């Protein structure tokens, strides 16, 4: 399946401008090829490619709406790493495994404060297309940890940290939930003050095993854990 991003409404599909350039200038696709366009909201249009100069469009033959989304839905709130490539790696892999939302959280020990969210959103779209997702994940703007906690349901929220002297439950002891939020800290982990604040906010702490995982590895691990649950139904 050759999948591209665009808008779908009133029985028509409009291919995104950047996608059109990619089709014409990079892929050098031929008119009449079968392609598909998704709006990332669960809708997908199928048909034949039409080339007019530097423009590409879709001659729609079929539109499917409300394709099923992933369940359970996973939201990972993760602190950015000093080397932004590591977070970009996490985003790519987590999107491939069906994550629903990603938030970039700024913590006490976060070294990188400037994040190019637009670039991360583009990477999420690319990973969604590559893995044939019709529901694209939501990538939120960067937010301070304290502000993030104001807008979440703490009953469905968990934090992974490395403080062994504090109580943590095992990952497989988390109950089955339709929606779940995970917080992953920065290099050096959350501060003890932040962990106490999370505990006071009724956010339960979770152990990801005996090994110390990098920030992006912890994020990928949680995404893979949730993906495994999806596959088991």
C-alpha cells in the first residue's frame, strides 16, 4: 500500500503539499498508480494517482471512514534527552507500535529546553505512514511537569522511576485500562521532590525491571509492552 497524508471531506481527498512534491519529485510516480490517502483521523481514500505538472491528486474510487483505532490507548509523557536524536528515535518506534499521544515534559533535571515540536510531528506522520496507521498520534506542545499533571486523570497515570528505596509496583500488576498515561523522566531521573509530588498527586510508581534504562529506551519499552497487550486483544 502506497499511503500518503492529506485531507478527506465531501467525497474528495486533497494530498498534502509536501506529499505532492514527494510523489512528483522524489518518488517520480506515474499517473494511474494505485495510491491511498489518510487524514490521520481514521479515514482513508483509495484511487488512482493524477499528475498535472508539479501537482498530484487522487481520483477517488472509495473512501472508508472510522477505521478502528488501537486499544488500549497509550499516552507517554517523556522528558527530552540532551541528544534530541534519542527522543526522535523513541517517537518513531513508539508511533510504529501504536502510541496514541506523546507529551514532552520539562522537569527539574531536563537539560534541553528548546524542542522543535513541528519536526517531531512530521516524524510522527512519517512513522504513521510507514507503519500504515490511519489514526495518527497527537503530539502535544512541550509542557512543565507540574502543568501537565493539572490536566490528567491520575487514576490512569503511572510514573517509571529508578528510586529503588521508594515503593513501585510491577508492570504486569497494572490493571487493564482503556486509556493509560506513563511518565518517563530525563537523564538522571525525576528528582525526589518531583517523585514525592507525583505520589502526593496519586500517580502510582512502576518498576520497569532490574536494569537501568535510558530515557528513550524506557519509552520504547512501555510502548512495546502496550503493543503486546494490543496484539493479545
